């Protein structure tokens, strides 16, 4: 039986040329959520948000809608997963005010952060002591793409992101824990800018459909927002994943 499939964007701004595809009333988030079922909150990577802000976002979307929240760069890039307890507690408390609209967390690692089994295990164990929500990790150093790293992520229930463009071939496929399959498409060949053509979207739809029918909740987030193509790509992929196109 097919499982949950969600398609969305990094953020919820709607470029002017696509506004007619969404409801005309309400805030940007309310209009975005009228058509798409997920969104990444990327601003949490750069700055903290008040609990009331998360609560307000949760109230603005339908009951079926879900957010992914990006773990702060202070944890991933500055402290590099070491000594993060206090910051992690604060972040989880704040983002927890999304309530049942919290679909998961995203941990994006810097390209310079090599895989260290002890550091990774300590961080993931601490994370799992504090939350059971799905977690997707997007590593960008080659050391994270071997069997040892994949096994460790699987042990702690951490999914590895399937990224486009990938840093290496293995990075194009989802891995780690099978509790979540998570694609992040950033735009290719020009990251954050490039549009995806029909062939690429059909290929992605086929991959997502297979993962879903194998029982893996599957999310796709488009991050090619610089020229607004994320919105069009998300709407098109969602259409391709509808039963009539299966």
C-alpha cells in the first residue's frame, strides 16, 4: 500500500507569475498551503523564532499540512555537532510549538565536516533522547557516504537526503533509515536558480512512486527558489504524482 507523499518548497513565497494557481485570499502561507502539502522552514537555520511564531504558522495551515524545520547552523556549522545540548534544547522547544504540524527536522552539514562516528553517534543519540520526530540529514562530505555512516544513521532513525545536484553519485539516492525518504532538489546545473525540465520531473516522480509503494513516507522539497522555479516544479511534480498520472 502506498504511503504518504508530500511535495513542497523551501519557504512559501509565491512568485507573481504563479499566484493564479493558488487561492487568492489569506496570507502567503495560507495561500501556499491551499495547493501544496509541505514546506521547509529554512529561516530557522539563520535565526531563532519565537514559540508564538511557530504556533501562528501551525494555525495558518490545514490539518493535513506539515513543516520540516531546519536545524540551526550554530549546531551544524559552528559547533559542528559538538557540545550542542543547550542550543538543541532551545530549538526543539521553539519548533515544538508547531504541534502536530511538525513533520520532521532537517540537518544540513557543511562540506568541510567529515564523518566522525563518535561525534555523530553522540549527537544523534542526544537528538533521539529529546525527540522522536523524523529527521533527514544532508551531509556534503564524502566520508558520510560509506556503509559505516549509513549504518549509523539507520541505527538512530536518521534518513539521508537525496540531493540534486549531488556531491557524489551516492548522494542522489535516499539512504539511511527507511522511516523517511527525503529529496531536496536545489536546481541543476545552477544551484538555487535552474529550472527542472519535464524529463527530470518524470524521473523524480517515478522514484518517489516506487519509494511510496514500498512503504516509505516520501517528501520532495524544491530549493531552486532564486528565480521562483521551485513553485512551478513543485506544482508539476504534485500533478505527476496524482493517481491519473501514475
